[in-house]
C-alpha cells in the first residue's frame, strides 16, 4: 500500500501524483462520501497486513487535494449510491490519452490538385 500523502502538501505535484497512484490502484477502491450537511470525505479501506499484527482500517485522503484533482479532471466520480445519511461515489483516476507527436507542416505530405 502507498502511504497517504501529507495534507500540508496538498498543492504539491508529488502529493497529487501519490494520490493518483492510490486512486488508480486497481486493488484499492476509493470512495467519496458526502453528508447532508455538505461534509465530504475521500477514503479507502486498507486491509490487514498478515504477520504484522496490523488490523484493517479506513484511510482518509486529503479532501482539498482530491477536490482539486476532481476539478482538474484527473479523477471522476461514479454513479451515486444515495442513502438517507450520505451519498457515496466510487472515485476513479482518469486515464491520460496517449501523447501523439505533433507533425511539423514541413514534414506533412503535400497533396497537389491535378
């Protein structure tokens, strides 16, 4: 499991990359819970580690940093699961489109009308 990024570095690109690594991990289901009073919490379940004696627990992610990733289009929210006490969304990382090299106009083939 990746360590949770420090909320004090919420604007740091390394913290954003760490968050995207956690959210993009297919073995880690990250959820956003929104309470009726507007409180938002991003979290995931960290399973117990065999042999260490550590039990499983929920791990909260920095809300401001996750909200910034969402507004930047780096993460998406799934269909809402509505409950009287909260609404829950599955959070997924957005896959970047593969970079296509720009073609220089000088190198593009010239088509001439006959």
